[in-house]
C-alpha cells in the first residue's frame, strides 16, 4: 500500500481498515491469558498471510539470551524494507509480545518486521538497553540474506523508552563504542527513524521538575549516572547526515515531556537533518483518538515513501 497525495481518500479508507483490523485483533489478543500464548494465538489467525519466526537469539548478556521475533509476508519477493521495533516501558518494563499490533500497518505494506527484546533495568542498568538495541540492528544486517531484509531500507521505531532506543540506534556513531559487545563488525546505516514520544534528554528526567521515577530506576545509583545519561541521550548526537526522523508526540504528555520532541525537532532542523514533528493537540502518552491515528499513520507513510528508497 502506497500513500500518495493523489490517492488521499482511498488511502485513508485503507488505513482506517488497517487500524480497525488492529482493534479487532487486539480484542482477540487481550482475551488470551499469557503473553506467550497471546503471540501464538495471533500467529495462528494470520498464518496464511504472514510467516512468523519467534524467539531467535540475537545476543547474550548477563547470562540472558535476548530474542527477536521476525514477521514476513508469505508473498515476499526479494529483499523487503524492514521495520525494527523497540517496545516502551521506561526501560524497566514492557515486552515485545505486548507490542505485536504495532507491526501490522507495516506488514500490510509488504514490509518485514523485527520485534526486539532488550535488557530491562532490573537485569542491567543503563546503558544496557542501548547496547542491546544496537546489537539487534547489527543482527538484522548480519542476517539480511537469510531472512530477506533489505539492508538499504532498515527503519527503526519505538514508543516512549522504545522511541528513545530507536533514536539512539539510528543516531549513535560507532565512535561512541556502545556496540563493542555486539557480534560481528557490520555498521548498518538506518534509512529512517519513527519516534513515538521518545525521550531525547535523559538527564532532564533524573532531577528537577521533570524527574521521572522510571529514569531514576534505569540509571540507579551509579556514581557516573549523569555522564551515562548524556551518553545515551539522542540530543547528544545531533549532527549533519543523520537518517530522516519523524516524531509523534502529544503536547499534554505527562510521562515524557513534549519539550523533548520540540528540542529534537529544533536541533535537527538547525543541523539540516530531514525531520518532521507531528503534534497531537491535547494528546497524552499514546492512546490517541482514531482520527489522530489516521492522520499520524498517513504522515508516517508519506514521510517514509519520500525518504526510504
């Protein structure tokens, strides 16, 4: 499905159908007891359209095997643009299984999707989640031929803390040496970043008016926590020649301040990086109304169609 201006009404109807399908599937999804069986149930309902390869180990750390799930269209012909997703939860909660529905619009477009697990704060404090996210990107590049990923069209995305991880994955240079524990030596370039209300200034959340408990938990009592927070803040890596970035943020978000998106947008524009900020009026931390979701996804696909070749 391509979203072009000259097909606006038809594309909106297609998009509404996709979002409606997401809602209906979510009702089935939430009726199942455990997250693992949720994934199995969802897989069974779409097995005729999509191939799902769950729980592939991409990295080991702290004695833990970290997994990704791969989703592909059964009609895939050749390397496909690939959507890499990092879940939210303040780096201390959440799971990849609970975010399967966020992949559906991209699967409907014929993309492949990779849903990523990473170490949460109770397993390892910052910057572990950032390191894992970079390793997941490297795994995708290293296994592109086996799974049909198009290495020239890798798009990273996430919501909240996952938005932060998508930003750091696409923005952090190899010189930062946060990927030293990753297998292989590939340095894949991200084609675009889709940031859903992600944190851009971690230091801002550690103290003062914007202090958030999830950020305090993720950094813990490390004596160099402020230096680590700067090292994992997307604003620290704004420069020329970054991938195109589109951000979505509610201007009344109580969890991640809207100012984070505004600052990122301003800094990227100053550096002449292609970017767009979609503001949701009176929007909170996700859960946007259906008409806003339609507007958002229409803008995302238009942005990707223009910038991911």
